[in-house]
C-alpha cells in the first residue's frame, strides 16, 4: 500500500498496511469526538482516492449507509434537552423530536461507519492480497479465506458490468432496482461456478497437503515498523 503521492510516497508491506488499517478502524469505533472522526474519515478518503475509478461502488455504498444512519439515528432515540425540531406524536414511538445531542450522536455514528467502510475499501483496493497471504506465517488458511472473500467484491463488480453490457446489447434496459435485480441470478450462478473451479484448482495443486512453503519476501523497512507504531498509538489515543 502506498501512502502519499509523488516521489515522497511511502510504500508499506502488506502486513503492516493491513495492521494499520485494522488499527484505524478500531480507533474509529472507539472515538466519540466528531472532529477527530471527521479528520480520520477525510484521511481515509484521501487514501482511497488512489484507486480512482474502482472506488466508486465502495464510496457509494459507504456514503449512502453513513448518510442513512445519520438521518435515521435522531428518530431512534430520545436524548438531550436542546430541542431544535418537534414532530408529531407517533403511536408506540411517542413524540418525534430532534435535539442537538441527538444530532451529535448521529454524526458520531455515521462517521464511525464511514471510517470503517473506507478502511475496508482501502484494504480491498490498495493491498496486494497475494503478498499478504504469502507473508502469513500462521493461520494461513484463515488469511487465504479472507483474501479470497475480499477479492469477490471487485470480481462481482466486473461480472455485473459485463452482464449489464450484454443485456443492453440485446435491447433490454438495466435501470433502477428492478433492472439490476435481473443480474442477481446469473451473478450468483457465476460465483458458485467460480468457487467450484477455484476449489478444484487448489486441490490439484496440493493445497493443504504437507508442510506449506513460501517464497522469501523483502525485509520490512523503517516505514513498516513506523506504521505498526502509529497504529498502536492511534488505538491507545482513542481509548
């Protein structure tokens, strides 16, 4: 993973980069300051922009989920005394009102969700998962399962784009939720077929038989150890 741009960009090994992103996500869940969460989310968004066009579906999913949580959260609780809007009385729920304290809590929850979503986006788009699996000295099966599951997201995105083009070529419009729902069945079928082919390929190559071997990788640089220290310090500061 690369931090920064230009000649001063710093490249991190997959393991320290993954640990740093995990620490950032953990720190986001522990923070309760709107300003700190906003700065952390902005830094993650700036990092994810390195993926360019591939970022769009991740940014859309994270943004809509965070925005939806921010809009709904004030109506799911009754906190604070500084009322800024009084709504009608709804059976079971009672009177709907919005206070400044609820807005602040909604912002904290939405920024937490956005930070975690962007941290996962950076992990999925910017990390070399092959090197990450090869670097795992323990729990190799778990690391491989996580890497394969992560790769499924961009693979499904690419398959959906190809299916949409094929359907449009036959004169069928793919618009709205109903139009995209037509792609669900072939996407699921293609995913199952890909999983079966992958399992057969792994079995043919003897995966899981005997002691696994791995190619030696480059030694960690000072920036890699610094990333681990920054991640640990960030979590401690959030606590």
